[in-house]
């Protein structure tokens, strides 16, 4: 929640997932959405551990005790998410999927492009620029967290996964419920670090313009890496297309099945971000997320 209003204590819930009886195509009769969402398992550990590293660097700058508590809770939850999705990576490897090509792209983004010395630029190690680069990365996290928050609420409203593999569905639902739960933290932290409201508005729009196309491209591209390795040659042919030919296929499948958010849904979320009055509080239902977390099989089993 907004750090300045009612405070909701964020806790990291212990979970464990057994994928031994789960299929890679975990959504029945839908390899497209299955591979699209499986690709998230490859992106998240590197991304979320990067979130944690960046947020740990912000703690010395925080004077607001409530926001500091939120940030620490956010870090604990994101680290737990990353470890859970690492086990899902092992599951894909056990099914003979080669993940290294995808890992190279993902690690380049979070280590080389968004690291402490991006692209080897030493100038950003100077004190005056170091803080600017930290604030910029906090803004990148805020933009990404806008996506994860709205996708989380989509997941909370979704019923199509009721017929999917229960273990994989629970992993994503647990994760996305916590994204709804902590959806305001990144935005509030970014706003705290840019107190000038005009500058804050302009810079968050600028960063979203950069993050949005990269976010969509990475989702599609990593899914393509997995789909091209599917044992079924017919499915391989579907994914053996370039990015621009794949997007309409994803859109059509998601719209027809509701097994994944459509590009239209995601684009509408970007339009809402543009409003000067935007705040993530209106993007999700915390009680709905907490209700799922109270009945998640993985959460219940590890209490």
C-alpha cells in the first residue's frame, strides 16, 4: 500500500514446489501460452536478485520508517520469488531444455546494461553520478513492477488456470499475489527519491518508454527460445518466427483462451501509467491477493 497511508506489513512466505509430476506444457492444449509463461522462469531469478541489490543500496537514503519497512519486506519477498523460480529452471533442464542462450541475454541486461558500471562506463562510479544511476534503476524497477502488479491482478481474476497443472499454477499465483500485495512499494520508493513532482512525472514516463518495448521483447524472445525446443515439430515451427510475426500469434491465442494476458491488456495498463494522478494502489485488490495467499497449497504446506 501507499507508504503514506495505511500500512500493510510485507512478509516473505516460505514455499516449496514439487514439479516431478508437472508437464512442461502445463496449460492443457496450449503450448503457446505455456512456453510464454515458462519463459518468465528464466527471466525472474536474475531480475529479482537485481531488484534486491538495487534496493539494498537505497536503504541509507531512506528516512521514512514505514517506507523502509516496505522496502525491506519487498526485498525479502523478491529474493524468495527468485529462489522458487530457480527450481522451475531446474525442472525445465530436467526436460532437456537448453537455457543457456536465454541466460546470456538475461544476464547481459541485468549485469552489463543495468549493473553498477553499465556497459563498463566508469564515470557512473563517481559520487555525483552514482546516485543518479541508482535513482534511474529504482525507476526501472518501478516501471517493471507496474507490469507485475497488473499481471498479478489479472492472475487473481483469472479462472482458466483452474484446469492447468496445479503445482505450476500455484507457483505463479502465489508469486503474482505477492506482486499485488507489494505493488505500491517500487512506485513509492521512486517518488521518495525524486521529490520534485514534475521531474518525477517526466522521468517515470521516460523510463517506461524504454522499459515497455524491452519487457515485451524479452517475454516473446525467451518464449521463442523454449518453443523452438519443444519435442513437437509443429510447435517448433510456430516459434521459429521473428519477433514481429510471433506477437500476433500470442495476441490471438491469449485472447481466445484467456490463458495469458493480451497485449491489449498490457497496453491499457501503460495508458493508465501516463496519468499524472496515477498510483499503483488502484491497480489491484490487496484483500483478493491475501485471500489467495491464505489458501495457496504451497504456502499452507510450509506454515
